């Protein structure tokens, strides 16, 4: 296909309740949307690095800048027979996986539209329900958290993920395990600790968690391997996984027993599928992660999670969990079994009214530019 134009939007979507983690609080979710046009066809994609470079070295402003000033002009007017060719075109630029993912994912979504083929089938997935898990950031109180966990359990979520941070870790887990001794929990540290906290991690072993997600530095696998040898709870890597090569290295040194895959964080869907395959060959389960995207981005995560090695319930949220009204339409919904169905008849796209309301910056790149 030939990419005739790319329109880039930096949006800020207000949350119902602040999202608090080890790296701070978000009151709005900053995201970058891209609309690609090829002939009479167009498609959308979303990459959501959050506002500040706290989860990763990228933030929404830098992603918008790189896509609009450097990446999109290099892609527009090119002919691409595969998403890998888009990635190859951008390979001259170092790092910046969220920015690259915006253009790589939009190729897949455009190919899905042009060929009238559901995205999950293009990716090699199957039409199956995708299991969602519950996820809670740092709350105002233990009582608030326990009430939210009870609601999640009562509605049938198979596991609960808990964000932790200093002063919201061991005592919080003690309260949770006291109230829910037999439920499935894992914690997400968001790179908030170091090997100096080994005694705390040994204390966490007592809580029988499914795993500890990204306990150490966002760019590390060596210390994670050492921590994995020192405690009984399995390690899951998230922020450290920026592409297939680092996954191969992490598995070689036994740095983790689970891998979280976020399409934006790994540079797009081609890398996401490759990481899935590497982990499947190694017998390491994967699960899909979310960045509180609108339905435009969340739907892509659902499609990806139809691949067979996505066996742990994903961070897949209904639109009503975070947004009064989702920028993407139709909104994401859960079935009564707390699952999501892949999209057979097209993916969600931005609501024009909300897109206009939430847009901070926008740029149109055409072949004439």
C-alpha cells in the first residue's frame, strides 16, 4: 500500500479517578493518535506513552514531536507491503518505540481495512474470547482498595493486579491477604525498587503472589536475574521489554518467568508477535498490557491477545473503568464472564466531537510537504 498522508494528534483524555503508581499520578491520559490514508481508505492507531517520561523515556509530547517532525515525513509517499517495511524505514532512528509503534500499528489497521480482514486474523490469532483481569492503582485508603477488590471478585475477575510503591507495599499486601487469603494477585512495582530492597521482597514471598511485575529498573535485566535467584516469587518483566532482542537475552539469563507485552512499548505489533513467539518457544507465558488507552488502542490489545500464548488474564479495561465517555467509539465492553471479544467488523475510531475537544496539537503530513 502507498501511504498518501498521515495526520497526527496529541490528545489529553480526562480520567474519572487519578491513576497513581510508583512513578506518580496521572489525571489525564496523554496519547498520540495517527490517521493514515491510502487512496480511498483510512485507518487510525493510538500510542499512549502517558504525559511525562516517567513510565518510559518517552512522553506524549516527544512522541508527537518525533512522529510529526521526523518519522511521518519519512513514511509518507512510501509503498509498504508489510509492517516490517515501515519499521525498516524508521530504523535509522534510535529507540523511541512508542513513536515508531504509532506508524507501525496504523499500517496493520489500514491493511485490515483494505483487505477486509479482522486484525487478529492478520496477526495469526484466532476468534476467541480474551480474558481480562482487574487492576487497581494506589488508592486513598486500604478500605477503599479492599472494597474495590471485593467488587472485582464478586463480578468474576480471575486475578487482581495491585500497584505498589514505597509505603504502599508490605502493609498493603498484609491487609489484602488477610481479607482475601485465596484469590489470585500479582503486584506491579513500576521499577520502583532496587536490590537494596531484597529483604522486603523476601517478606513479599509470604503472600503467595502469582508474580512480581517489573520490580527493578526500567532498563535492567541483570539485576532482575539476581533477584529471581534470591526470592521464591516469580518475576515478570514489563518496562524492560522494549523489543525481541532484550527478551531473548532476559530468558537466556532466567531474568523472568512471565512477560508483559504492550504493543506501544515494543515498537508495534510485528515485534509484539515476535516476542510472543519467542516466549512460547521457551515455555514462558505472556499477557497483554494496557496504557489506559482509548478504545482505539485498547481494541488493538484485544486483537493481539487472541494469539495462543496469551494465557494470563490481560490488563484490558472497559471504557467505563476510566472514562466518562471514551474518545474511541464504539466503547470497549466486557462480557458477563469478564472477557472481551475480538473485532470482526472493524476497529473503534475516534469520535469527531471528542477528538476536537481533547486535542492539544495536530499536524497533517502529505506527499507535498
